[in-house]
């Protein structure tokens, strides 16, 4: 199973996120169980770019542009977005016992990373986090 892009020329963010998900699924096929219906928009204001990731049991689609109806909407500066992917996870969320996980939690609580849908769709957020995690 591979990631499908919504256009022939995806943005750098779409390529990066799609490639990361594709590599993680290839490296660890048990992550295929994470592919349940969900959609997430990731916006990086300092880069002026937004993407939408749609997951389903049949695969992952990454396309440029924000979807206002997405279950989750993550807004973060580019360096903070990278910290999300590198923080170790516990139960699909940043590990509070690791300094990198605590740093991500501090960024969320201080709203340097904003996640809409975090409280209404925690399982979807945990699955997306696990798909994006390089740890």
C-alpha cells in the first residue's frame, strides 16, 4: 500500500508528510491497522502552506490545501511540526516521561501548536501521530 497524492506536483509539505507515512508503513506493516477513516489538515503559517491527509482502510491520500471539514486541524510553525514527528509516543500521544514529549505537550498547552479536534477525536489524533512518528 502506498500514499496517493492529490496532484502530480505536490507541495514540499505534502511530499514530506506523504513520504514519511509511506516509509513508516513500509518499515512497519503493523501500522496498517492505524488506517481507519479520518481526515486531518496540517497548516504551517510560516511556510504559507496547508495540506489535507485522508486515511481509510484502503490507503492514504495527501493533497494540498486545507479542508475545513477535517476531523483534525493542526497548525504549527515548521520547526514545531518537526518536533511532533520526532517525539516518542506512549499510547499514540507524546510521552510525558521523555523530554521531547514534554516539550510537545508544553507547545500544545501554550498554543504554539494548535490542534482542533484534539478533545473530540483523540483516537484519530493518536492514530495520525503514530503514522507520522519516526520514533
